[in-house]
């Protein structure tokens, strides 16, 4: 189901007086525990405040027609070391469209909590995904996820605790900590807006 943000009147007037165009932006996501959608919602708010029309939908939502949008951004989280196969399936099915539009991708993963692995160039999950993907997005980002052991099922909890142990992260099963840098999300919204305006992101 699409989630649409209305365009504030002051943003519409600003775009009109500055001669900037309003883009119709689609934020697609695939997540498990809700953080990827939360990031999309923050991007939606920031972009709507700039006057753009922004809609959010799951990448698996067959009712969404991506052809109707000027800009497409896909966000996906890591689960057990992998992005969900549905993300690459969507990319393969719509590669020609993605190649013809300003487009971007961001990953949400707990490894990105580490300063040495919080960029598209240094994050191993992003690098692996881009290497495997036939689509090479113009804009790529990565954000830390939300660690909340009590929300996970027993299998996920044990796997994530093992990964955290290996990467020197918190392993206490009572841990609840958000690693998402919301200032970085805001900056990513700026880059999407630049992409929508035809500038280098």
C-alpha cells in the first residue's frame, strides 16, 4: 500500500518562485523489523518539505507502477548477512526503467554502526550488493540499523548476537539501541533532492 506525503503550501510556493520543478519520488523498501520503513518516512518528510511529491511502498507491492515516478530510491535491510532476494528480483524486472531514471539505493545494517564501515565505499554489504546488482544506482547510501534483541525470534537473536560478538558489538540480550544517524538520513534526502533536480547527488 502506498503512503503519500502531502506537499506543504510554503514548499510549493518556494518551488514556484525559484523556478524549481516538483518531482514525483518513489521510495521502495524491504525490511523486517521496521527501521528501513522509518528511514523512508523520514526521507519522505524531508523531501515533501522541499516541495516534492513522495510515496512509500514495499518493493514487493505488485500494485505499484514505478513507471509513474520521476525518481526511484530503493532501501533494503540486512537479515542474517543478506539483503532479501526480492530486492534483486525487482531490480532485474525493472532494470531498464531504473537505468533510465534518476535512482538510488540505500542499505540498513548493523555493521554501519562502525565509523570505518558507514559509507557506500567501505560497507561490505553495500559493496557486495552493488557488485551483484545489474543496476548501478547513481546515488548509494548506508545507515546503521536498530538493535533490539527482545523483538527478535530465538533464531534471529542468536545469529545477531553471534555477529555482534564477532564484530565487537553489544551482545547483552537486553540491549536496545538505535544506530541510525538521522543527520545522515537528512543529508541523504538532500542528495535525493539534488538527483531530482538533475544535479550530481
